[in-house]
C-alpha cells in the first residue's frame, strides 16, 4: 500500500499498533526504543524516570500501569525497582 494513500488516522493507528504489543518489534529487537527509562518506588507511588537524567515523567500507584504506558510509547525500562530484588540496570 502506498503511504501517500493512507489517511492521517490510519498512519497514526499503524504507528501506535507497532509499539503496544509486548511481542511486537520492540520486544524482538527490530525497533530501537525511543527512550531509556527506569521504574522505581517513590514513597507510596511508583515513578518512571528518564535515564540518565533521572527526571520523573510519570507517577502512579500501580507499576503494571506504568509498564503498559512505557511499552505503548516504545520506552525501554532498563531498571525495574518495583520489586526489592532488582536494584541493578539490565543490559541495554
């Protein structure tokens, strides 16, 4: 299909559909992540921060909701501090 024939809605849908699935191109390594982020606990909430700037961009009570948003935005979580056992950065 020719890209010029796609409407704006279809083009946006195609872009979003690529990043939402956990089994999609990001998980297989075909697409590079748009950002590297960390997920960590901050008092009673969890936060997503840009890496290495450590700038908080999202805050929520549930870490799974933050993981879903990061997957949809094609952001790679390189450190998941939502559980106490993981305190190191994974390979990226």
